[in-house]
C-alpha cells in the first residue's frame, strides 16, 4: 500500500450546488489545509464499449429508447454514461457508480442517469421503462456511503437521480413541527432553510454525515443521534410512484383537502409506508418528516473506559438507562481505534507493518490525543433546561463510574477541531461531515459497513465484538467497532476502511464482510441494512420457515412490478424475470460485465 | 324509549375465563349493586333458517365443510351458530355478532365460530377456507366495541375466534422490557402476569377498556394513555398466517435463532408489518410488544374550563406542550356531557324530553358532581420523580391558567368512585372498565364511534366540534365529544350512545354517523378507524387521485388472497370476486340477509 501524506491538491473545492453540503465548508477546509475526505489520486480510467447496455435489450434499441426519453424530459436531462467514471460525491459529476466501490467500478454501473423535475416526469420514466423493459434504479442524492453509494444493483440500469432537480422543501410547518420534502433535500439544506426562516424552536435530526438526502436516509432506515434518531419512525406521509406508473399518497395524503398528511402517519386501512422502505416497490417522490422541538438546552458529555472487557458491563449499564430515556439519544460507544482514525491522520503515520495495527500502537496514539488513552468512548447528550439535565447527568455519572477507571472528559479541555465536537454537533441536530475523516486511514480510502443488530446486552456485545475482531484479524484488517444503541436494540456498526485502488485489499474486505455476515447469522444476528453487493447474502439469512418472508416479498414484487423494471435485486428482492436457478450464483457473486442473467 | 332504572338483575357475574376481565371485578360490581354495563333487558329472539350460509356455497356443502373442519380441529372447536344470539361480551357465549349492533343483529352475523389453538390450526382453517371458498373472519377477542365488536363484515362468514384457546403469554422479558403474546391475551391478563412475576419495573399501556386483546387493539391501531399510547408504534414483530396459508414472521423474526424479534421491529428489507394493520391481508397469531419502564413516580391531574368556546385557545395551548412532551401522555379533553354520563346514571334521571339534552340541564347535573360545573375537562398525568413532575406541572399550570376560569381539581376532594380515578388508572397503565358506564346513558345502551383526525389546532377543533354538534342536533342525539391528542394530531372521538332495541334511534344514529363522515371529509378530515358498517364509506373518502390508494390496496389483496376468503370488505377492501359494480350499493348499505352479492 502506498502512503498518501499530501493530498490537499485533491481537496474538492467545487460548487456544492448538488452536493447537499454548503460551499463554505469546503472553503473552510481548504483554507485550513485540512481535508474532510482526501479523494483519490489516480486519474479516471478510459472505458470500453460505452454506454453499458442492460441485459435483454439490443444496443441500438437502447440508444433509441434513451433518445425517446430525452424527447420527453429534455436532452439535457438524460445523460448517457459514456465518459470516464469520476467520483461524484460532492462534485458536479453524475451519479454513475459507487465512489467507494468494493467491486470493479464497471460492475455496478449506470448506463445513463436521468433527471426528472416532477412526480409526473418520474411517472413517465417508469412508463418508459415498462415499455422497453429497461431496469431503472432510483436514487435520492446517491450518498449512501458504505452501502453502495449511487450505484445500481444491476449493471446497466438507468439511474434516476431524483435529487438534482427535485430538491424543493415544500413545507416547513412551525406549528405542527413538520416538513414536507423532495428527494434532493439534504440535511444541510433543511437545516439552513429552518435557520433562514428563524424557526429556532425547530430542530432536525441528522445522521453521521449531513450531506445526504432526508428521504434517502429515512427510506434506507438510517438513524441519527437526537431523540428523533429513528428516521423511519419519525416520518409522516409518502408520495410514491408505483412500478407501473401510478402515484399514491399514503396515510392522510389519500384524503383530498386534508391538513394532516404530516401530522398523522397512519391514515385509514393498511399502513403501507413500511413496504416502501428498503425495497423496490415504489419511488418515493415526497415525504413528510416530523421535527423535534428545541429541548430548551443541551449538554454533550463524554466518558472513556480503559479496558476492552469493560464493554459487557457497560452495555448492561446502558440498557436500562437508555430504555428509560435517562440516556435520551441514540447512545454511541466507540472503540478507540476509530477515534484515533477520526482525527483524519493516515494509519501509516503510526504503523507501516502488515496485518491489523497492534493495539499497543493504537493506545500509544490515543494517549497522545486530547481525550487520552482508553478502549471505549461514550459520546452522549443530555437535553432540556439545566436542572433537568443535572438530574439525568447525575444518574448517568453514578452508573458509568461503576466501571473502574471510567473518566468523564471535560469538553472544555479539548481543542476545537476534536472529533468529540463533531459528535456533539450531530447530537444537537447540526449537520456535519467530520465523521468521514477516518476514511483517510488508508490511501484512496473508502469504507463499507457491517451492521448487525442485537439486544442491548453485555453478552451480545461481547459475542459480536469477539466475532468481529477474530474475522478482521483473519483478513488483516483494522477493526473499528461502534455500538449504536437505539432504544431496545443496538446496531454494531463496523466500518471496514480499504484502499479502493488495491484489488487485493478490496477482496480481503469483501471476504471479511461475507464471513462476518455468515458467522453472525449462525449466532442469530442479522444486519439492519447492507451494501448492494451483500444484499442477496443478507436477505438470505432472513430465511425462517423455508424463506417464507422472501417468498412473500417476491409475491408483492411480482404483483406490483410485473415487468420487473424497478431496482431489481435491491434488498435481495428479484422480480420474476430475474429469478432463475441457473443465474443464482451470478447474482450472489456480483453481476458480471457481460450479463445480468436476466431471461430475455 | 323505556327507562331502565333497575338493571342489577342482568349484571353478568359469570365466569370471566374468556372475558379478559378478572372475576373479582364483576363480583365487586355486584356486591356494590353497581353495574359496569347494564346489558340488555330483552330476551334473545328465536332465529329462522340457521345457520346462515355464506353466499356462493350450497347449504349442504357448507354443513359438510364444517364437519370436515370439525374433524380437523375437534368437533368441540367448531361451533355452528344456530342458537339465539346472546350478547357475549364477558359471558361464555360465542362471539357470533356485534353485541352493540347498529344494524339488525342478523346482518353481520357468523355462520359458525371456530377455535384454533395453534398457528398450525389457523393455517389449516385458512387452507380449508380456500378449498371451499368460504369467507373467514378472524377476531382476537371480539371486543372492538363501537367499531363492530366480534361481527364479521360479510354475513355468514366463519368467525375464527383466536382468543379463546390462543391466549398464552409466550414471553415477558424483564431486561428488554418486551413481551410476546397470542391474540387471546387481554390487558388485564398481561397486567396481572407482570404483577405475579414481581416485575414492578415494567408497565403496560392500556386503552379505555382493559378487557380487550393486546393484539386486537394494536392491529386496529387503537391507542392508550401513557407515553406508550401508540400501540402500533410500540409493537415489535409479528407472526402472520397469510390468506393462502403460509406463515411468515416479520422483522427479526425471519432470522432463525434470533434474540431480537421483540427489540428491533424493522429487520432487513421491506418493513411489512403495517399492511397487516387495519387490513385483511393476514391473520396475526403472535405479536411482540414493548413495555414501558416504570417512570419512578406519577401524578394525575385534572383541569376544568368553564366555556364551550374555551376549546380553541386551549387546544392551541396544548399543542406545543404536547409536542415537547411537557404533556407526556395522550392528552384528553372531554366534554362535560360525557363526564356526566360517565357516572353511569341514565339520561332519564336528568331529562325525559325528546331531542338532545339541553345544555343547561347538563350544566346543572355537572354542578352537582364532585368535579363541579364546566364545559371541558382535561385529564392528564405527569411521570417521573417528584422534582421532575414539579417542573412539568408548573409549566402546565401556568399555561392552562391562561384560560379565564380554569380550575385545577384536587383529586383528594373527589370520591373514590369518581370517573377521574378511572382516567388516572388508565394513564398509569392499570386496566379499567369504568369508561363503559356512559353506555348506560340510554336503556339497552350501545355505542358507535365517529373518530376523525386533525392537527392540534384550535381552528380544527372548533370546525369539528361545530360540525359534530350541528349534525347531532339534526338527529336529536346527545353529543359526547372528546379530543384525544396523540402527539402532532388529535382524534376527536365522538361516541353515539343508542338504545339497541329501538330501531328508530339506531337508524338516527347511523344516519348521523354517515352525515358526519361525509361532511367531515368535505372539510378534509378523515377517520382513523371505523365501524364495520361504515368501512366502505370511510375508505371511500380516502380517494385522492382517482382512489389510487384503494386500487393499490386491491392489487395487494388480489395478490395475497386470490380466492378472496379472508375478511372480505374489512376496511373497505374487497377481493376481486366481491368487486362488481352491480353490488356496490348493497355493500354500502350493509349486506342484506339473503346474499352478499358475491359472484358465485
């Protein structure tokens, strides 16, 4: 692996118009000679035989179909993917692939990207796809870092980039504490709109990275770090274009003239919103979101715990505190290795050997940090007026101090740029992107996540942590565990950071992940979300009663999408024309360049 | 209308085995010569041509099919409905019809009631129904008072009474604060099991009446009165028998060997639970429910407000307090007429004229009550240790006192049997049935509900209240409004109490309801739930974009239930073989005795 110390030349200081991230942040980062994310050094490769054509359609017919679509949407809104693949995260490049791809970038790649501006245009794209039997893959803004980015699951799909032109905040209701947004509204965008309107009583909840789409994150069932952290649970009302082109509004949205679409999620009859999350049953074009009331004060806090084995007793201490909302927000217990990496310093500064970085080196690096040496760091936030916070903080302090060597960190002792403050901002609903710095741990850094769910129990934490470390060690990968405690469950989020220009390390990362998923399932743990490339495997672990749930999912898919055009393979759900035994292995190993296995 | 003063002879003091309500409650009520609910005076009528046979099947074939089912389940578990219809709420009578029926009892009536004891038996019943094309209608315990009780939507359906034999508490997890129950577990049953096990740190949330099924209420999206009042939102994990007989487990339940079914609701892939609420897409045979942590103290409070027109400013005061959880539980603002009726005294004691009871008489009656005269009463609860409660109660007091004449009621000044304490028990998660006393307002009392949803705004409250009063006045019906504030929405719950042995008053009640639904929809308000007889009408108001949502619901129905056997018509969703234009009017007006309009 090469070492990349000086990467400021690749800091992107490009218009942030479509990035979801404000321009000033990049300017600030450049001015300070700091990088949020160093990007990659290699120039984009020349490509062969472009555009990629989806399986089952002739090249000429495909080109003609794209021209037909251009006639409907305007030529400028149908972009053929025939240029070198440039990572497009916060640049003005099209969302053609996964900028952090774990496979070759040509595997999960778009044939074209189209930019609708209205729900009606989304409908016409869907109708077009049905007419020509072309797979389409909708993205909101295409962030989804660590889970596949903007890439389609089926090579050659036409990516519908909803975010570029459908980025309106349709409503912010300061009385109901709700908003209604389109897919291109990022957390930064929503946050700034609320500030601009002077609604200091409204908070938003943000995930680790604020540049993503509010809709995209909720629909993937992502989480944030205030009491409104369960984004899916906090939404109210969807507008969905079905795979056959009809538009529905769910909940109260189905009642003409209603004023309750964003205040009461259920409506009357079947509550269908859930089947549009983590699925390929429809394209969400509008979503209502509830907003948190300003709690009247907040106070971040951090504790460190010295030993690896403090994990189990600590998790058992956290459980009742979290369920009873003394710990009010999504609780985070992060391993020291990730905290060291979160400073944005490359691993090579500390260690140049092969295999995982030895723990004594990590501890030495940690000891030199302002936070000091530790094994686990708890990042928390208390909300409300001071006397209410005091009540909760006193209970937390007494409980956490039961762990020998537990230390409360005084935030005043930390420098402004410390990772701690990024966590504090996020827990206060302020969008941030500091979190991404640990991607710089390796050159050409990228990441991919392993995210199993368990109860909040010391035994489960230990089992998952041991499993993770054992399998990471096997593949020589540094282990970055973080336990994220929802309410009654915790997500262990393990980010594998890899050099995306090093095929061997990519293979090791993917093999490691596959082992993790398989071994965790044997212990009864499943993932809450996964990368495109692992979707079949993860879905396959949810196989109770002869895979009854997947058969049910497929029955719905076939009923709603008879031509199988919408995001085939997303979350492991394949439409009928893609389901055939002979092809199963191809699906599982990633779709190959010359075919998707689709029956013509 | 006759007057029924002495009804203690019909107080049911029968074994409460299948009632969901403990025996001692009935004994207590009888001992005190008090009635919870007076029942009816008329003996059950003799019936003709029993059992009722579902449309589309010959009588002999039907009898033979029932015998075949008896062979599978045991004869004693297939009960033909050929005896007089006796109200079965807390007696040992079968759940054959709606004991509070607004139509003739023979309209929505079961042909037979069957009692499975396992999920496998539910599967075999479903397979049997598909084989013979017999409509089946699952109930948990058949309470659902005011919304259709135990009655099937289609006359002659075979009712699957899940509650009688599938009434096990499969798990109570004191670490995760969760439980797993079968359909026959009532709130009373769950409450007592938790007490028996000594789990003082676990609370349940209960709706107004504690005798119903935990599953049944959640699946109908009922609410309770603690911070865990949104029962659907608080569930985690379902086991569902599909209309074609397969069994799925949702969420983490699909992962073999998992220990997260009750702690993480979503699982991986489409979150399908919602489509099994208020629908006819499956039979829920197990459900996980999260339990509230004991908040470490609680304190009920009540405020009264003198004038009708205090409603609007009060609702505007409630909104921000509720959204910011200063008002922590489902907030209830009840009209004085209902509070007077909640004492269980018949209307005739106060007024014997026709038309709605004049408000001066209501106020005179209220003035003689311990709570004193008022127009609106707020029933609330504060949770947590004393100093935390003080903080919240002080804010509430300052805000509520902005209404001139607002009075805080000292609970110590009230007699033990006062309605206030029933509300307090319910808000503390203690099952109760006092609420039902207002059904004694009329002889042979029954009730049916109108339940529109609106934002928490004074203008909406006034619009709905005015609409309700105007239409009640038109039909000469006493108006019992209660505003139940969820979080960002309120349900106006209007209970119409009627004499179920008076066909004219029943017709007036139903006509009133139909007007209410229609007029509310014109203003943009829709119901969150409704009675069987109104399901088509209510579903019809959710008709945005040429009824796109209902077409979607029907598409799912046809995919999941191709033979259309499962609860046809529930929530307005009719399977294909019941959908034909010629029959639409029949459906709308209630299914007639000699046919369901089903295509043979």
